[in-house]
């Protein structure tokens, strides 16, 4: 039973390892697919977006053009980027092959452990069947022991009755003989007849004959008593033999109870394992992998957003989590909930939804979330930009909020930050240059600073 439990523990440990390896394999496949898409997209620039330009030799060369800004890309930079993308794609495919090999090996080991556990379970079932059979035999022996004990008690009772009856018969014969001898002696003395001396031997002879006859009558009873005593001794010996067998059966019964307790523990462990496998099946379902990926991205987004929110406000923490409606249906849409922890004037922390915040607080949370999302997208897609465009991000902010936003934007690594705002607002006072859009006669004109 301990070996079976050990096999179950090893199998569960290997299942955990396989689950972890399959997660890594899924991430590695996703990374390899992203690298391959990036390389194909970059090659697509040269194939479909190249433009013919004149070269010094009088011919024409194909120059790749960016699909976003439609500007030509230097050939040397293009080739370097293409080589880098090819190397990354090759490394990603190599990592994917290694992860697939590790997952295959782990699954093979898990199959061996599962077969070992099933063999142990079959052996345990055989032992339980043997224990049931031995228990039935033990019960049969116990019943035989009880029957032998009852028969021995009955024989002993009969022996006691025969012994008492024989003792009573002997006492009766002895008393009768004594009375006869005493009566004859008294009659002889009283009569004083000379013939009495001759009759005394005759009387003694009659008494002896009577005693011999009584002894002959008692011999069958004595023989029967001896047979009963012999049967009693034999049954007592059989009882002692059954006593040893009963002790062995009791030991087997205790062993069976221990096996039954171990089987109950194994059943509990199997139920726990079944629940764990159900969770594992749900985790590897079509929505489980998506939920895992979404939760990982939300964790990264929360970390990046919190860093920006700390600079834009004091005592506010944003929490992002994926939630499923409580309807319990498998087709229910998973949603992303946003909660903000706000520190009050008393130092207490209270959780609020975004709708419960003021206009300025919502504006700060939205700006922090937008900047965090932009940084996360840039990190995952490996895209870099030196320009940020923000539209009406200073609305509902007081002077302190505007100052915090300006300080944050000045610390960004982008070279240029464009903010669209109302005229005569804080934008005109805090930023380096202000371009004015003038609308006149149904047309808009841009006045550069």
C-alpha cells in the first residue's frame, strides 16, 4: 500500500512537471510564431513595398519601404535587421524543439509511472480478494470452533450426569449390602440357634454374589463414562487446535483492517488526484490557455501601470484581474475588472471602482493605463517609437495634476511628445512649443510656433 501511495505521489509530481513543461512549450511556440511573423513581415517590406530608385550606375535598385511611415529603409540596416530576425527565429525554433523533446520525455516517464501505479492497484485488488477469501475461511473455522465447543460442553454435561448416577448406584448397593449383613447378624445373635453358624457363610456368599451382580451392572456405565471422558479429551484437544487457528485468523483480520484503512486512504488520494486532473484538464482546455496568457499579460500591465500611477497621484494603486461571470456556463465571456485602492486622510485603504473616482482621478488612471499599455506593447512586439501623441489628457486636472503630468512626460525616453489641448490652458504655459490650430471661414490652419 505504501508502494502504491509512493507511485501516486511520483505520478502527481510528474504531472506537475508535465504541466509546467507544456506551459513553457506553449510560450516557446508563441514566441517562435511571433518571431516568424516578424521576419515574414519584414521580408514582405522588401517584396511588396520596395520602390525603384535610380542608382549611380544608371540602373534601378529596389529599396524597402516602411509600411507605417512609408519612408525608405537603408539597405544595410534592412539586411542587419533581417539577419537579426532570422537568428532570433532560428533560436526560437531550436528552443521549441528542445521543449518538445522535454515534454515528450516527461510524458513517456509519466506513462511508465501510470502503468506502475495501475499494476500496484491491480496487486492491491488481488490482495484484497485473497483477504476476503481468508476472512471467509477464518469465519468458517470460528463457526467450527463454536460448534466443537458446544458439543464438548454437551459431552461434559453427559459425563457429569453419568458420573453422578454411577456414584448414586454404588452408594445404594453399599448401603443395601450393609443393611443385609447387619440384619442377618442381629437375627443370628437373637436366635442363638446352632445352625446360625452354618448359615453365616451362606449369607456372606449371597451378599458377595449380590455385590458381584451390582458390579456387573455398573461395568457398562463405567465403560460409557470412559468413552465420554475420551471424547471430552479429544474435543478439548481439537478446541486447543482451533484456538491457535483462531489466533492466526484474528491476526489476518487485523491485517485486513489495516489494508482496508490503506485502501480508504488510497481512495481519498485518488479523489484528490481526480479533482486535480479536472483542474488540469480545465487549464489545458481551449479557454484555459487563453486565461493563462491573459493573466500573465495583466500582471505585467499592472506592474508597468502602477509605476506611472505612482508619479501621477499619491496613495492610488490599480489592480487588474480577469473575471468570469458567475453563471457557470462554459461560453461565458471573460472580462477584465479594474479596481483602485485609494488611501484616505485617516491612512485607511479603501477599494473603489473606476466609476466611483472623481474626474481628475479617472483621468490620471486612464493616462497611466494608456502609457503602461503602450510600453507593454513596445516590449512584446519589439517596436520602438520616438513620438507620443496625447489628446485632451489634461482635462479635469487641477494645477498639481497638470504639473505631475508634465513632469512625467518630460521624463519619457521619447524625443517628441505632442499634446492636444484647449487654448489658454495649462498646455500653453508648461510646454516648450505651442502650435495653434485656427479655424476660419470653414477651414482650419496650423500656425507653427
